[in-house]
């Protein structure tokens, strides 16, 4: 069985846990303390408020161990606020968090008029069927290093990326009833331990 952590300090934790429960051979673990990070095979950083999650992971001493596990190859997937935590650069601010991915991320990139919206797009790496993408005060990726692979764009903006064992999405697959993005992540976790 694969132990998949969901960082559980703030944000859409239960939604990710419920998606993982639908996948055979996967045990979801709500990660709250540093020790738990040594007993998981992959980690999801949920959506929420990046400033809050970012502060809490520093306060609880989770951040350094997440970085250590990432550098040793553990797959991590950041959704929305999770994408912001992964970025080495956040537009318009000096503060960054985990500094794991060579991406420049713009917070609340769609502005107040498009606070939240949903669309459908095929992500070839994930499925040949269109995936529902839910955006909530979402960031998008403004720039990438050439070591970063683009998984999906919406209206010309990069909304899903992969760099080695690390994935980030602007949208929230956990707020739909389609498990295909979670299954894609689990496949990457499985490959990482084989
Ligand atoms: N706007 C939030 C932030 O900047 C992200 C929103 C989300 O995770 N749904 O952290």
C-alpha cells in the first residue's frame, strides 16, 4: 500500500483525502507533524491560503523536512496555494516558501472579476478525456526554466507543470468527482519507489 500524505495545516485537506480513498492501494495520511513526513511515499500540498499555510509549516518545522524529502526524490503535488508554496519566485513579493520548483508564480492571477471559474481541457499526460478544472482565486505560472515541463495551459496561461518528481496545478481536481489527476500522481509515486 502507498502512504500518501496530505499536508493538513489549512485548506482543502478532506477533499484530497476523500479522492485518495477512492483509489485502490492508497492510504491517505493527514500530515500535521514533521515525523509523519518520513513515513509517506508522496505528498499533496492542498489549496487554501499560501500565506497561512506557509507560516504554519515554518512554525511547525515541517518545511525543512518537506524540502529534504523532495530533494531525495519523493513526489510532491501542489494544488493552487500548494503551487505557490513550491515556487522559487512569486511575482511582486520577496517571500517564498519551499523553493522547490523553477517556476515564477503569480498569485490571484485572474483578478477579482474572475474570482473563480471552471473549464475543461485535455491534459494528454493525464487522460485522453477532458478534465474539469476548477479555479478559485488561482495563481498561474508566468515563467519556467527549461527543465520544467508544461502539462496544461488555459487561455495561453500555464496552469499545470512538472519538474522531475514535482508537480503543481493552479486548479483543484479534488473539488471534482474525477479522480484521474490523483491517479496520475499515484502513478508517479509508484514509479518513484520501483
Ligand atoms: N489565493 C490563494 C493564495 O494566494 C490561493 C487560492 C487557493 O488555493 N484556492 O494563496
